[in-house]
């Protein structure tokens, strides 16, 4: 789970055109720490993760499993004229995670 959060942090940092140094300064961390986290060489403490999420304008939401409903999460807005991407097969779907494209097979969590 945390690896997905780390990838989301890196993706959001790039989307905001922030350098690792700028993100680290916003979160009160060292640039080297941000670099090691993004390259998956080091884990964050919970407090550090929250500080980084806040620095890029994201929040971490926890809810009971019985109330978890992926369809209730609002979709990200699409740019005008962008085609809607729909999987052609229902047993797998591709998605972009940061700078990496992956294929997700239903029932399996990507590495």
C-alpha cells in the first residue's frame, strides 16, 4: 500500500513541477530523504508521509472496510477533448502510475 502512496507522491510532485528539493523544503525534510523514498530505498514514518502528502495538497483518508466503495471515489477531471479510456477486456486494465505503465489483473495487486 505504501509503495502506491510513494508513487502517487512522486507523480503529484512532478505534476506540480516541484523539484525534490522544493518538496522537501515544503515538508521540512531533507532532499535526500525524498529521493530515497521515490526510488523505494527507504520508508517514511507516518508523520513524514502526512507532511509530504500535505505539501503536495493530498490527504490520506481512512474508512471502515465495510464502507469502502471504489465507485464512490470521484474520478479525476479529464481535459477537454480527451478520449475516455475504457478497458477492452474485463479481466485486466492498464493504468499509468507516475512514469510507469502497468497492467492490473483483477484480483492481483501490482508490485
